[in-house]
């Protein structure tokens, strides 16, 4: 990859992808036809040590067992060399990408340096929307020129179901004692961030008919929700903003504010559909 192709992405991603592409070309030459980034890297919100690198790799043939083993080795080595940034994504063929317009495809998936088997990638998912609208083309045909289109109504309905199944269940689970989530929400800022910024992103999408990063969702929420919620939102943003000092003296008060805010946001999101 030359500087012109990769100069518009963060320097650390540029370095990491340079290592990755060199390794891929050495061990599986000519396999790659296209490579696209989405997620925080494409939304201008990538922070090394916090964000993953979400990708779609378009390959020129179906992967054999030998190919998969080579990719396992490459991803394992990449995770070892760059432990603070995980390459998370799919390997699919050009025909798969064309077939996506029919609904969904299945691709070889890697996460945190590990092979996770085959995972479904749906055209009416938030990931597909991010890829189509904000994806960065690193190699191959411009992502905007690919054929699939998003049905926004289906996407929103899926996200509404996600709100009232996953997120509602997550909130209930955090209230139950004893449970992993109950303890986690007390002592893990990452869990606080996951919950507070997760529901904030849904609210942004429902209200603005678009997507944003976790940081963007937190900053948006600070503009539109009552002042009483600002402390827990800023607490959720602090690690991404480089602030290691908690805004709370009590983890019990922080936990309560997080749970109350998530409940508030779930109700407000559902109110948008009434």
C-alpha cells in the first residue's frame, strides 16, 4: 500500500496495515482483491488502545483449509505485535459482496486475533450501513460502487428489536445480584461506557436517521438530554478523551447513575416510535 492510498487514515492504523499487507502478500500472494475499513476508523473516532479496526477483505477465491490456517497465523502474529488494536473482520469473495443485496452472506470472521468461524453479515445491519456510507477503500473498487443497498426501515426495526431485547436484558442483568454484570458495572469503566454510550448511539440513530461513533453519541447526548445525566455521560467518555481520573467518588453512585440513564434512554428511544 502506498502513502496516497493510506495517508488519510490514522498513522497507527497505517503502520499496522502495512505490516498486515506485507505478511499477507508473503504468505498468501495475490489473495486480496479489495480491503475496506468501517467502524471507528471510518467515523474519525479511532483511538489506539481503545478502538478495534473493523474491516471487510474481498478475496479472489473461496478459502481452503490451508488458506484459513495461514490467516490464523497472520492474525495471531498481528495481535501479538499490536496487542492494543485488534483487526476484526470478514473475508468474503466478490461474488459474496454482490450476493449481499439478496439479504445476507456468510464470511470467515476474525476477532481479537482469533478465528471465529463463519459469521453472517446482513445487508440491513448497522455494519453494512457504515460500510456503504462511511467505509474507507484501502484497496480495490470504491465501496460506494458496490451494488448492495440498505433498507432503512428494516435496519431501524432491527435496531428497535435490539434495544428491547439485548439492551433491555443487559440492563436487567446489571440489576441482579449476584451476577457478573452487577459486579462489572461497579468496578469496570468499560462496562459503564458500553452501556451508557451503547444506548446513546441507538438514540442518535433513531433521532437523526444516521450513525455515529461512541464518542459522537456521547457528545450528542450532552446536547439533547437533561443536565442531570451529563456527569455519567462524561464519565463514560473520559477514557476515550484521555482522562484517567474518575468523576465519581462512589462506584455505587456511578453504577446507579448508569442504570438510571440506560433506563431513561430505553424509554426515550421507544417514545420516538409512538
